[in-house]
C-alpha cells in the first residue's frame, strides 16, 4: 500500500458541495479497488457562502494550503445573490489559476451510449476528443478582473490578446504529451493547432511556436485549423479530431460548443494544470436553480476526480493511481452502455445520490 495522497478540497457553493462529495466517494472506491489508501484531505473554506459569513472569499491561508497539496479538487463557486462590494462575482478560484500558473485547461469531450446526442449522424457516437485551452493569457489577459484594458472611455475600449513564448511553449509541449498519452491508449493522438494565423500576428506566433515544438514529437500526426473552420468542423465531423490546442478565448467558446454536442454541463469534466499544481473541477457552476434537490448530475465531478488521479499517477510516479482513474472512466462508460446511469439532467430518474452509488458499485465490481 502506498502513501496517502494529499488533496486540498474546496467544496464551495450550491451543488458544488454535493458533486464534490460524490466525486470523493467514487474516488475512494476506485483507490480501495487498486489497493491504495484513502487520500488525506485539507478542507478549505472558500466561495460565496463563506464570503457572506466571513467577509473574505477564502480562508486566510487557504491559497497557500491549496498549493501545498498534491492536487486541488474544487466543487463549484459562486452564488448570484452574493457579490463583492464592486458588484462582481465571488471568484477566489480565478486567483488560484493566476497564482499557480494553471495554463493548461483540459476539457475532455466524449459521447457516452444512451446519453443525449445532438447530432443525427451515427458517427457522433464516436466523439472522443480533448480541447486544450490555454488558461492564463490570450484574450483573457485583459479580463476585467485584471484591470488591463488599454483605453477605457465612453468612446473606445481596447482589450489585448497576449501570447508569450514561455507559456505557449509549455502549452504545446503539454499538448504533444497529451497526444502521445492518448495514442498509447489506442486513440489516434492527432493534434490540431487551432488559431487564426492568417489574420493575427499573435496567432501566427502561436502557430510558429507549435511548429518549433512539433519537431520534438515526430510520432504525432498534426493538423491545423482556423478557429472559424474548427467551429464548423466540430458540428460537421467532430469524430475526426482527437486533441485540439488553442488560445484561451477560442478554447472557452469551442469547449462549450463541443460540450453541448455530447449532453450538457453535468458531463463537462475539467483539469487546470500548471508546472507544479493541478486543479480539478467540473466545468459547471453551483446551479442555484437546483440546489438541495438531489437533482445535480455528479458525473462531471466524478470524471474530474478521474483526471486528478491520472495527473497524480504521473506526478507521484504511481501506476496504481492511473489504474484507479481508468476504473472510473470504465464505470461511467459501462454504466451508460447498460443503461444503469440515467441522470435527471437528461430526463432520467436518478438523482445525485443514486448516480453516485451506481458508479461506485460499478467501480467495485
Ligand atoms: P458559472 O458561471 O459559475 O459557470 P452558471 O450560472 O453559468 O454558473 P451553472 O451553475 O453551471 O451555470 O448552471 C447552468 C445551468 O445548467 C443551470 O440550469 C443548472 O441547473 C444546469 N446545471 C449545471 N450543472 C449541472 C449538473 N451537474 N447537473 C444538472 N444540471 C446542471
């Protein structure tokens, strides 16, 4: 039996609390199955509810403790009724992204049998791709929270799209590494650089660095697509793609489009990875409209816990953690295939608890 992994746990607000508990339950079942101990948790108070009570959005030493753990797991943060004094949303997790340089936003997009499919073409059943969204610069460099807009008058506003060599180099290495890993797991491992290099100097630079990094990975097939054509192709033939690497804003838009193709927010897992810290969370918010009703689909959180175990397997050099991650993926896949997973989000009869118990049972089988 190995050492227990240390997880910083921020359950947050609304359904974040329920889906984080669900993910922990399934993760512990998978770890037990491969002979690993339960993780040690550092519960960190943060979010809109905490802000309302404590007047701050995360515990005093919360950010540091989050960075000290082997990985951070987050449920969801934010409540429409609670705002900072300036009227913006409570969002301590955005500071975590900045503080720890979580540049690699990983969004898997996968079609499961019996889950909703929005495309009539039967090949849509084979959708299985990953969008890698750079998450610290690009057009979000100018996000309002950073106060960096160049000209702000009543007549003109400019936002900056910033691409830097260090971040882009790391991003592309991460993309090729991800493609290699997927290729080892029997997928095509083709990597597509999505940009607008025909129009923007910043995007030509993004592609230039892609081509430089590419020379180190002769085993990986590459492709190029302009972002507008990529939007078209994600509807016309998403089954043709495996890994897409792109700038922050393009990735923000394309990952929601792609997520919509395979169901909805309750399936959207997400990893945000930097050089030494990884944060894992479902891509959805706190869903205030369904709080406390056992209606939330916990699968995005559960699949995010799988991404976390996969990350930890590499970080800590422990293959059993990768095996546990695989167990979670397989349980979700076979659960849908056997029609044992019927989340209410898709019109089914199973609430958060029932879905969680079912996935745990499949993991243990
Ligand atoms: P944020 O800006 O924090 O992402 P949001 O208000 O844009 O939050 P969500 O909180 O994700 O979005 O909710 C959007 C819609 O999706 C809501 O109707 C919500 O009920 C639904 N939803 C989100 N997550 C789930 C889930 N896990 N299961 C079922 N429905 C969900």
